[in-house]
C-alpha cells in the first residue's frame, strides 16, 4: 500500500532581501522550495508581482506533482493589522508598508490568502513541525537585526486585539534605558538586537580590559556573527558580550514566564546560532530569578526549522487557517 | 409575561480575613449575599468547613427562592495548579497552602466544584458583568497588599501551562531593583504593592522637601489608604507618591500591551480607589512610551464590581465553566 495522499499549503516568506516559497505538506515535508533575491523592496507593484509569481510557480509545480493544494499563506515582517490585512512598520520592506496587502493579493491570485507576521508564522511552523511540537503554550523569539516574537497560546497563534501582540523585543527591561525607535525606552531589542549586541562589544573593547581579536576589525564592520564566531573560538570578550546579551534576554523571559506560564521558549534567528554561551547565560539568569514557590523551570530551546521557519509556517497557515 | 427563568451559580470567595458567598444569576444579579469573618485561616479543616457551609447555605436559599443552581465556584488567593487543584503560595491562607483543595471540596460537597485564583475569578466577573464586558482580550490588575492579575484572552480565562499565568505583579520593571519575596528582583509589586507605596512615601517624607500631613502619622501606621485620602485632600507629597506608583504601573503596562495587545486594562483593588492622581500618572506614562507606529491607545479603566468581583467571578465560573 502507498502512503495516504496528503494536502499541501503554499508558503511564501517575503523578507527584506529575498523571497522564499515552497510547498508544505501536512507531514512537514517541503517540496519545490525556491529562494529569489528581491532587487527592489520599495515598490508595491514589484513586490506584489514577486509574491503572486511565486504562488503561481508553486501551484504549477504542485499540479505537475499531483499534489492537492489547500491554499496560500504569506508572511512578511512588520505589524499585521488583522482586521484590514495591512502591514504597519515594515522598515525593511517599505513597498509593503501600509499597503492593503491581503486585498491586493486576493485580487492578484483570484482567491483567498492567509497573512501573518513573519515570526508569528515561524512560531506556527515550529508548533506544527519543530521545537514547539506537542506544546499547547509557548513563545517563539527570533534574534536578528531586531527581535521578533510569536505566541502560541491554547494551540494557536495569539495575535491580540488588533494583531500587534507578541512584541517580545519591546518588553521593557530597563525603565531608564536608552530610547528605542518604537517610542519607548529600555526595550529588550535595544540590548539584545544586533545593534545592541554590537554596542556592548564596542563598550567592552573601549574599556580595554580584555584583549580580543575583535579589536582588529574596523568598528563599523562588527556584527553579532563575528562575536559568535570569536566566542566559539574562545575569545573572552565575545563570551562576555554573549553573557550580557543572555542576561537581558533572561530578564525579559522572566516577565514572559510570569505573565504567560509557557511550556517552553523557542529561540531562533541568526544570533541564536551563538549557542551555548548565549543559552547558558539565559538559563542562569532564569535560575537566579524564577519564582521559587511555584518552582517553574521553563526550558529555553533552539528553534529547529532554521531559515525556512517563516515559509513553513505560512504553508501551515494555509493548511490550518483555524490555528492562525 | 414574566421574565425568563435564569440559571444561578454559587460563588464563594475565600479571602485572608473573610469569606463571601452568594448566588450569581446569568444576568449578573447577586442574591443571598453573605460575608463572614474567618477566625482561623491556618487550619485546613476549619476552612473546608467554612466553604462547604457557605455552599450549603447558598444552595438552601436557592431552593427556597425556586432558583435553578448550575454549580459551585470557589476562588482563593495563591497560585492554583490546574492539573491538581492545589493552591501554592497562599501566605494569607496557610490552611489552604498545598492542600488538595478541589478534591477535598468535591468530596465535602458530593459534587464537582470549579476553582480559580481570586483575581482570575475577578477578571472573569468583570468580563461577564463589569468593565471587561464586550472585550475579547483584556488584563485585570488588582492593587492591594500584593498585585494580582487575570487575563481574559479570546474571551476566556488564560491560566497557562500549569495555571500560574497572569502574575502581573511580577513583571520586571527594574533589572537591578530590590529583591522580591518571589525570588526575582525589581518586580512591579515591590514598587506598586502596598508596602512599595508606603516605602515611596517614607522616602519622600525623609527627604523633607515637601510638607505633608502624613508626617504627623506614626511611620509604621502609614497605609496606601492614608496616602489616597491625603492626595484627594490636595497633599502634594501624597500626589507625588501616587504619581511614582502610577509611573511604575505604566512601565509594566507597556510591556503587557506590547506582549498581549489587549483591548483595555481593568484596574481594581483598594489602591485603585485613589482614582485620578493614579490613573493620570499611568496614562501619561503610557502616552510617553507606547509604540507610536501602531498608534495603539489602550484604555486603563476602573473595575466595576468592587469587593464582590471575586465572588461574582466564582459564580460565573460555575455558570460557564468553559470560560475558565
């Protein structure tokens, strides 16, 4: 006997520099994956063409393969307003900002599409096929240029009243901290986003207390990747940077845990590749500060779907819209 | 034509000094309300007797009135573990701490009961009949000796993986703040709980910069109520205390808003009686720090059910267990 036929969702992840698409099966299999560079991200028409082009391509490939397609899911960075299907605040994709994206895509594709914020989609992807499998309540945190978040509560994406929930990067960690472009001060992102991490490294380099190979790099070229690599190679200063980053993440996670009592926190994004030096600092901060009376020990685990998480989650949303 | 017959829930609120009970109708009417002092709160047997005594009394009154009773709901302070029906960390009710409360009450009443944490119950009460009516997502914050919380998400109580969610008093507002008995540092409760508010007043009195009638009170007798009353009478120092308290609450609420995107925040408990001087400080903190790009303006509104909120919510839980 052959395998049961399964349904497939078309998943499309529109990022600041590339668009990813593929067919996502009910069992988590990905077929017909493609990634293309986006040359222009400031023109709505070009972006809409790119998205509907990928949807058409994926649909044709599904047809050729004899796959039943359940629908199309699209994710992009920014705050997605549920009621209108408009994305606000997408600095890396100015062409999409304030565009009635859901309506325009529905028109272009002559059929309904499912929209989500990129990290929200990634959370759903991890929930269906990754590190969040089997968990009813968890938080996904994506560490990159910014810090994105996604909440799976009661087994589905929680997006709040307007769609703007899960801004984990904007948990306040210092009431008198530096200004954040969001309008607040002392947001987690200011410390543990890429710029914040580099700032910590620059401060420690300027202190001059610890010798480091990072000192040889031009200051304006320093990235979290350099820091992770140097830490892995044993650089004490880089390890100190990751320890401080992990402490800030841990402080924010305490708040997250006390508010939402999740089963776990899933950590993804490029910066999470730093691995043990970062995760250890988070863990020790949590251990030192968690409410002792209820003895909660919430695991912080690495995401499993890597750079395809958003695309896979968008496909999952097309397969199971009721979880979005 | 007469009114449609409605169903009634028995609501029981076990507090640190008294037990409240009553019949809560589907339309929010309360009948047969009673409040009794609890002489001993350290003995499980006496507390269980008091609770089942109230349940029996309410059931008899319902019978006399010809009311159909849907069930019994009980709320108490502390962290209620969902799976076991055990309350952890109930310093004001040591007799209930770690007692298998649900099992013991089910046995005593020869029938199922519905349990909730007190502020969780209050949130459900406000959701059904109070300031949360018509809102799908909101947070309830009760300002008293401690700071309790309740979350209504997607129209029902959100209690998390183990039942320990909504610890709004343990949002971290200062990463290097004073130790909190919970094991963390810089929790909201340390600043805006009763002891924190009194501490702020003592500090300002010691500074001696502002004359205040509070200076005439013995320091160890000072309460948030004195401060609220003096503020209402125009005392500048007391207003400053409430402004600082409101600022800390506002900082925590920013985190709450960025994480959960609620429709509103409902503020109850004795300290919320301070009114405008407190609410204004919260509002101005929110206005100064809310994410501007999404232009969210989340109202902070006064609770409407007063000291009966927990009892009413426990009754609502008996009427609609699926919302718990």
